[in-house]
C-alpha cells in the first residue's frame, strides 16, 4: 500500500476505537477496573487503584469481590507507588509483594501493613476511607 493510504487507514482505525467501547456488551463493562479510592492513612492521603490485569479466565476459584488471581492493586502513598499482586488466600481479596500488604475486608477501614527489619516485624497503618 501507498504511505498515504496507510496513514488514512491508521487514522480511521484510531478514530473508530472509542466507538467500539460504546458497543461493548454489558458483561465486558463489568470487567473494567473500578475507579481509584482515596483513604487517609496515618494522616496522609493514600490512593488505591484495583486492576484486574490480563487474566482472561473468570472461572478461576476464589474470585471473590470480582477479582481473580492476576489482579493487582496500585497504592500511592508518601511519594511511593506500590504494585501489589493479588494473593490467592481464601476470603476477601488481599494483595502483597512480600513486604507490603493490603486487604479491605472492611472497605471503610482497610488493613495496610509492611514488614520491617531483618526479623520480619510488622508495622500496621490505620486507614479510613475518604468518601
């Protein structure tokens, strides 16, 4: 194809992509990530954004709260940005990278903690939802 035709086709495809979102079936909309939530943790704003990731097997066991193994949580707090993978622990979804841990069994007061020191001490942070 000629370069001008390639550019025209690329432009048309890019222009049509937003329209495809309007045609998406309701089931596909359910898989979209919920909006980020804000919390006050130890007096400072924390933003938590859940992402279901690229997992395409909704039949995986322990998909409580609409998440599946492969989902992850991005936490922004105190100038840090943490990407915490979802654990496969039973019960409410929890997320950890081995050092940081998050679980929102009570959505208004999620559990947020980190492992500190060489002995594995746990420091817990008090968090409250900002709605």
